C-alpha cells in the first residue's frame, strides 16, 4: 500500500476511534450518576466537571470552573435569592427603624414647642337656657332665672321652666344696695309669671347701671276681692293700683338671680365667632344666640373645678368693674361691688401664670370654693388670683386642698383681684349645660 493509501485509511479509522471515546465518556458519567446521587444535588450543583460529577468535585461546579478557567465562584440561585431576601428584610427593618426614630424626634420637638399645656376636653360648650318675658316701664324685658335663696321657689321655677334652678342659700345675705326689686303676681291674669300669672315687673334694667342688679328682691302682688284684674306693666302702674286698694303688696324673703338678656335699651353682646373650641377666648361675648320667639338664649358654659375637684360648668352674665365686664362682653353691674366683703359672694380662684390652659387668662381653669349642692354655693364670685413663684414648676391644681398645700409650701402666692384698682365681683351661675 503506497503512502497516499495509508493516509486515507488513517482518516477513515479516526472517526470510529473518536466515537468510541465519546460513548465511553457518557457511559462512565451515567454510571456514576446511577450510584445514588441524591435528588437535591441536581440542578445548579450537578453536571459534569471533567470526567466526574460536579457533586463529587470538592467545592462543586463553581470551584471546578474557577480552577479550569479562573471563573469566580457564583453562589447557587437558591442561596442568592435567600441572601437577596435577607438584604431586603434588613433594608425594610432599617427603614422602619428610621421612621420610628423620626416620629420620636418629631414628638419630642412637638412637646418641646408646646411646653406645659393643659387641654381639658369639652372646656367650652353651648348651654341653652329658657328665657322669660317681663316688663319695664311698659316695654318687654327678657331674662333667665338661674339661682334661688329659697328651696320652694327653686323647685317651683325648675318645674315651670323645665330647667334646673340651683339653690344658693347665701344669696339671702345680699345687702339691699346690691338688689333690685321685682314684682311677682300670685293671682289675676294668667301668664308667664313665676306663679302662673302675668309676667314680672322690673324696676331697673342694665341701662340704669347705677341701680341695676341681676340679684332681685321680691314683692308679691295679689289682686283684692272685687278688683278687676288687668295686666300691670310698670312699677308706676303697680303703685297706682296699690294706692287704689286694688292689690295687696307683700315683701318676701327670697332672692333670685335673674340676669336680663334683652331690655328696651339694648341686649347682651352676641359673640360673632360661634365656633366653640377648647381654646375659645373669653373676650367678645358670652352669648351665642338669643331667640325671643323660641324663648331661649345660648350661653358659653366654661369648665372648671369645684372645691373637691369635681367638674363644674359656669356661665358669665355680668361683672364689676366695667373693664373686665367689657372684655368678657357682659353687663356691667357696679352695684355688685358691695358684695366684696359680704357672705353672699364666694371665693373663686383663677390662675395668672403656670400651665397654659383654658382659664380666662389663658392658664389652667379655676377652682371654686363652693359648688351647687354645697351650703356655701353662690353664683356671685369674689375673684382671687393665683401665681406660681416659679412658673416652670407649675403643676395641675384641682382642689382647694391642693391650693392650700402649695400656698403653705411657698410655691404659689394668692391675692385678691383688683382690676382698675376696684372691687371685682363676677356673676357666674354654675349650671348643667347638658340637661
């Protein structure tokens, strides 16, 4: 066989040799796999690494590839996903932690900005009170009745008007100069009067400031037998009928608190902004609405504390001197000054510094020395001012005992209020605004 034929024969045999090697290679690999490689080892961790299964190569396929071609090991997909989830979880946790930190910092900043603030819920609420119609010099007067020195009249009026009249026994001590006279009819023409007959007759209104008082002494008017009953709408007509022996006049030992809302020459100030909040200012009026058709008036009822810390609400109808009265938007009643040293008035303590709050001066609400149901309750208040020696040390005081303890410890000072260098008395009937 010549040289050319030998080359041809060699080329013909070479494919057969290559095929034989390939068959043995895969056969060996399949044989190795059949030895029991677990199912969990297949996937990215299995495969052929040279002449062996990658699962049998130290470090697996990634290590073999790195050794063969310098390829960096790559984590299996499952491990990579787990690491990704862990990283995402860590990022979420860090974000939540940062959010909580920001919230805490915001709360600290807010508290620092607010300082010491006392927020009472329902600090100012509307109180609708029934009105009555009476007469002054032949013209209409509209008024309310809030307190009585006598339990019988308190019960009668409460039943008639369907609204609680508080018993205030101390009012019987009111001096004559702090009273105005009202005539009550006990028979005759039926009407809106306290006893079911014609309306009351007043002898003054807030227009006569030097004699007007919401505190009223009373004279019963009874028509005599044989007299022709008719409506008497002025003090002059009452006096004339008495002189003609048509009626009998009897003074009674009862004092009623009868603040006038509307009178011939004017009416109480109505607040322009009728939206009530816990920080509604005292200025600009104490009345929200006057309705002479429905016969009621709506006051702002302010929240405070009774002597033992129980919640009380009060309205403001009149005051002396004129400065505070004008600021609050109520009737000026100079005659009330005569109560400054009289037992008909009771002490009410307001704060001039300390905790910021809903009191009349912008600090914590006041504390009253008496409240409805107490023997020493009166709607007439002698105002005292409490000041903290160090306002930064201010704490919430709710009772007379709290106040006395801090006063004895030298932490607060207490002094009688004298705005305009004058005696200061405020008519603040305590009421239930939710009845």
